[in-house]
């Protein structure tokens, strides 16, 4: 049988049954997929894990020693119960087996092994019910020397209930035994300069080290592989985009008329970014640009001016927004900014799935005929039935709310259209390199004049429960001055535990939903004359739109909502934002919600209401948001507070969720270095004909789905 390669099907290495188990558990299809499943740590046979710190409810794998084994008949039902106590000298955990007396023959006091199971609790004693385990062999009987056996590290892998760590280790050992040569993705000179291992040796030493000191050099090598391959893939993709011809879109009378009627002057950053975008729209290659800017910094105006430039030659622009509320708000805002002369010419058109059938058909016809040169919608724009006459510009608003495939399927409705991605969630430099490395990034930092600013305070109910009443009095005081307020809740109905678009849902039930707050205020003496309504994502489209328009007109004083108001809602008279159970939201989400107030000449007030105790992660997030209104500073804080994977966003597919050894904070310098070196290779060898190892690694690391996503984007 020929040796295995990284692209060999897993079935050929492990057999169909085992391969199917790995495919179901981890989506693995090839030998390379399995070998990319790195150990999360290495234990030693002499090492005992602190049992006292095991988290209840978690699936864990530990190294421990058997202390006692007892068996007894059960009283309430037939059969026997075998109880095994394992420990580490500081704590114990019991293993329970029902009707499995035979295990007494191998579970003997004094033996050590790896034990895996879900941590439970019974009568204040931690326990594993029916755990998986593998006992260490008798070192004397082993073929290798006792010293080598004791010192050899044990790889502990991310596991599931169907695939234990040692099952994964055995499968990897089988694959390594039959693995042939592994092409190296790094140029020889770079590998030599940094003293890195060859690819095959690095894999063997990470998965099957003889000693602990072999592990770090292997990790260092594979970390460089990951950074280099990822950056090369992103840069290669950018080259591919730049090689495509685009329709040149020059500015003309439409943009001149719009600018002449503007009632204000563009901020310096709006003007600078606008010039960059205008130049790229006139280029022969498609623009692929990310514009990041603070909440309320005027990104939509930059996008609208780009749309007018595209419309000059008859081209259409499609703006996709994450929610119907935001899409409808965008259409109204764009029509208002265009004014009575330009709006009928460009015909801004809303296209969403919730439109009545007749309205939707009419809108789709305007889009297909090219009559609507500005189209705003939600996921309905991605429908196969939605066609464009000449799609010249794709604008993605709040891109972190969309998966790669969604964005790219819209792009595919035109011939190499320009792409402008907007985000009010500032992106740290290392995340921008890692996640958006194929996009050119520019930033709007300066804010429009006349903004009064926002003051943010934490209402810590755990320490100061009396502040709860003060929060509602404070809203009533603002309403008495003819101002408006938002109250944001983590769920629709706390009794039914119905969430609505929260980016960090908690498993525990919420206390305050939209329904509960509405009920409370309807009985609150200070709110007898206050007009309040509810808004959430499960409401019919026409109801949501009616409520939002009424709030915009000032017909509603207090809007009790879910995070459906997180982005794009612009009501200058809204002065107060109250966020209940604020610890349930992420830093960027709290910052976005806060940005709904203080948008006019009125000073904004944001109250973050929390019962989280001081020092907890949720409380740290809330206090971080209260400490600054600088979104860029918060982005860095967010990166430190949250897990790396969370920052990259599990809603995104493709390369965004595939980091294994790289950490965007700790490895910032490595990522930047890898980008420079990968760019140098691609400048010299764009098709990677002289770097077959790198070409193969890109092909393998970015699977078919991910590669299709990169190619389309």
C-alpha cells in the first residue's frame, strides 16, 4: 500500500466506520484534517490534574490515580453499582458504573490512567457517570524502558462524547505510522533563518513527542505554517480580484447636484475616504474596501456618494442590511438625503422578505429593469429570483452580521462589481490582518459637528439595589423634557426565554424581557402619561416599521426593544439608552446600542443595568464600555476580554473560524511578519509554480467551501 499523504481520504487510513465518526464529530475528511486537530495540552503519566477545580457540567479529560473500588447491590432497583474513587492528593471524584462488575478486574487501587466524562455532582461529591477511561500499561511489561514510558507526554485532544482524547490519539498514531513525505509550505531560506523543523517532523513531535522539550519547537513551526499559509491565501485572493476587469464608474452631475445641496460640510475623514473610494470606482479593477468608523461617524453618507457615482453611468447599487428595521431606516434616510429632485430619479427601493407579495413583485421588477438604481434589502436580495440590470456596487452594512457566502452570492449577481463593506465595530489591527486580509481598510475617526456626546454609567444592582427605581425615574425625567428613550432587553419574554438576535446568548434564563418591562411600566405611577411601545424581531414587518416610524416622529416616548435597534436607527431626539442585564451583551454590542443616542444636539445618557458581581467577566465588559466612548480603544479591550475564537466570530465561515495555533493578540508580530514574507513570495511567483508546498497547503487548508467563499468574495 502506498504511503499516506495529507490529502488522502480518512476512510483509506482508518476505515469507513471510524472515518464517518470523525466526519460527524469534527467535519474531517482527509488525513490532513485529522493531523490539523492539534492537542490542546500535553499531560505526563506522573502528572495529576487538580480535581478540586473541575467545572461541573463540562466534558473533561484528566490524569488521575485510583484510590478505592467498591461494589454494592442497589436498593431501589435490580442490579449492582460499582463506585470507583480517583484522586490527586488534594481532591477526589467518583466514577459510577451500573451493572458492570467486570470492571473490578482492571480498575485496581493504585493504577493510574486517563479518565474522560461529564462532571456531575451527587451529595456534594463530584462524579463521572459511566466515564470513558484508558489505564496506563504496566511499565515493567511494556517493551520500552520504564524511564522513557514515564517521561513520554500524553497528548490531550479536544474531544466529544463519541470521540475520546485517547481514541483520537490512537487514530493519529495509526496515520503517522503510514504517513509519507509532507510538502513544506515555507521557503527553505525562511525555515533555516528561524531554525524551524521540517513539516513532517513538526507534526510527529506535536502529536507524539518523546519528551516535553520537543513540543514547543513543533508548535513554533506549525504556528508559522498557519500564519504564512493564511496570509498567502488572502494575498493571493486579493491578486485574483485585482486581475478581474471592472466597469469604470466616473462621477458626474448626480454627485455634483447632491454635494451642492448638502446642508453641512463633510468631516475631514469623510472627505479623505470619499476621495479614496471615488478613485477606486474609476479604476479598471474592482474595489474591495472595508470602511470602519465610529457609531454615527457618517459611513452611510460615504456609501451614498459612491452609489451616486455608480448611478451616473446607469449602474445599480445594492445595500444589504442585517435587519428589516435597519433596511427600512436606510431607505427612508437615503430618500431624505437625496431630496425631492434626486430621489425620484434614482428611485431608492426596499426589497425584503416580509413585504406583501404584490409590493415585492413591483420592487423586484424595478430592480430587474434597472429603474431602481439604489436597492436596499435584507437576505431577500440574495434570492435567486432577485436579478439586477447592471449591478455596479455592493455595499454590505454591519458586515459582522453576515456570513461570507451571503455576501458573495450578492456579489455574483453582477459582473465584477465594486464592493464596499461598512462596519461600526472597529477592528483591531491584528484581526484586520487575519480576518480581512484580502480587503483594503480605511477608517473614519472624526465625528460630525454638533454631537453633544454620551455619558455612560453602570447601575450595579448587586451592590446598590435602590438604583433600580432611580433608573426608571431618570427616564421619566427625560420624557418630561420632551425627549425620548430606549430600553433594551436581552429577550422578548423572560418567562418563555425567547431571545432575539443577541450575539452572546446565555444559557441561564433572563429576568427582564420586553414583555415583562412593558407590563411593569403599565403599572408604574410615573408612566401613566408616558407613551411606550414594544419592538422586537418576531413582530410582523409592517408592525415593526409602523412602530419605528412612530418613534422617529416622536409619537412614542419610550421604546422597549430587543437588540433589533442595535445598528442604524437614527432618532436625534432620543437622549437616553437603558440596557437591562447588560452583562449578557458583548462589548461591541453595548457600544453599538449606546450609539443610538446622543446623535443630535442633545447630550446622550446610557445606563448599563447589571446584577453581575464585581470581578466577573460580564461585569468587566460592562465597566469597560462605561470607561470610554472610543470604539477603537474598546475593540482592543474586547480582544483582551473575549476568547480569540469569539473575536473572529463563529458566524463567519471560511478562514475566519479556522485558526488553530495562532492567537491574534499574542502572535500579532508573527502575523505581520508572515504577511510581509508571503507578499514577497507572491510578488516573485504569483502562481506559486516554484512553491508547490505552499500551493498545496493553501489548497488543503482552505477546503472547497472556504476556497469558493474566498474566490467569490
